[in-house]
C-alpha cells in the first residue's frame, strides 16, 4: 500500500472528495549542488525520478490528481495541447493509458532540435492521437472538431490545458511543497530563502507558492518564464494559486486564507531568449555546468533556462545569501 498524500492527511475531508492516484515514490531526494557557484549555497529537489515507468518529472505529480478526477467524471479520453516536444502530452498519454484512458494531443510548432525529434518519436509510440495544428490560433479554431472527433460513449473528452495546469493539476505541487516542508523540518536541508523553478504553464510555481504558504515555509518562489505562448506573469501565477485554494476549500479543506499576492512571488522573463524552445547561450552554459559539476542532467527548454536564471540572479545578489533551492522538474526518459 502506498502512503496517502500529505494533503489527505492534513485535510481529512479531501480523502473522499479529491481522489489521488500514487504514480511515484515520495519523497523526492534533496541534495546540495556544490561547484555551480560560490555566491550562494544551492540545493536541489530532484523530481527527475518521480514516476512509475522509470522516468518522471513534474508532470507526474499533476497526473496523480488529474487522472483520478478524469476517471471519476466517467471520461475515457483526455484531450490536451502542447508543443511538438511536449513532456506533458507524453506523460498524459503514457500514464493515462495505464488507467484505461486514451489521449489526443493538438501539437503546436516549436523549433525542432534533436531533443524535440526524439520526443516526437516517443509521442508517436505512445498511442496518443496526434493532431498537428501548428499554431495557437489554428488549435483554437479546430477545438470544436477535436472535441467531437474524440468523444467516446457519448462523452466529450476531458480537456486539459497546456502543461496540465488546472487547479486539480496544480495540487501536485501543493503536495510537493508539503513534502519539502517535511524535509526542512526533519533537517534534511535548511529552509531556502528562494525556490527557483521553470514556468512553462505555471502550475508548478503556483502549487509551490500556495503549498509553501499553507505549510508555513517562508521561501519565496522564483518562477523563470520559458514560454511566451501563454500569459505567465506574477498575477497569472497567483490567480492559479487562488483558484487552487478555492478548489481545496470547495472540496472540504478548512484553513485560513492563504492571502497570496503578486508581491509574494517573483516571476522573471529575462532567460526566455527568442521564445519557447529556442536555445540560449546562457542555458547551454548552465546545462554544461550542471552536468560537469553536479551530475545533473537538464534539458534546454525548461530546466537549463531556470538554472541559468538562478546562477545569474545569485551572482548579482538578487537571491541574497541563500540558501537557494533549484527544483529539477525534468524527468529524462
Ligand atoms: C512542463 C515542464 C515545466 C514547467 O512546469 P509548469 O507547471 O508547466 O510551469 C518545467 N520543467 C519541465 C522539464 C517540464 O516538462
């Protein structure tokens, strides 16, 4: 038997109202990364191994809440959207399949490099129905057709926005924040002054911000925007955290208002480069440095840009004396 999620233990009514499906083995490890920078101590919470199929990353924690919610609604198909190299779409397809759900994905163009090409091969093998809709505009225009095309048994598919960043999906990182709070309390790592994560659709940053607040941890979430196709600023992240807080309350959790405001999170855009999926020199350097000094495997779209931001912000004093926590959201296959 797997352990119940911390959210169910903390807010007991949720055990009945918000089903959870354990897909990974918590807690994910934390370790200090030495050799990246001498300006602040850098720690890492490593989500790369979180998942059943030998690979993981941050999308698995979202699916732990999304898949049982979809099943409870009686859906047999997930419909979602992503870039050509979507980690999210692949995770939904593979983990959904194990739950008897099929997945359809509208794919939006992104620069094609080796990483994306390999990902496309995995997507094709996943059994997901792939629709190359190319642009956001054409995806929206084909939405009615996509919904009807993938209706099964008289039911429309369960729609998931890019990255699975619904309030239900965001619970995955509320849970991860609770887990981190326990690791801090047990002395596995010091309380970080900042927690740095990539922002691709915002669920990870929003869930962390809400969860850390609810757990009484004072770390400030720093979100590094890597996606220019969605609105991802501090108000958007805080709004998603607010919708997630409302969901918890609607489902029976009782707690004082979190009162998160835009001043509680830092969202930076300076490491995006020319756009989503476009390589940057800073990210390539950060990726090489992480591999060489910390045996940490990053990818160019999200985590390398997030680490590049962390290093630059540490250097110019914006992260204070630290310690800083880097969330490794990438689960290599
Ligand atoms: C999706 C993804 C992110 C971004 O998480 P969001 O919750 O979508 O902001 C970060 N890193 C990796 C590797 C991802 O695949």
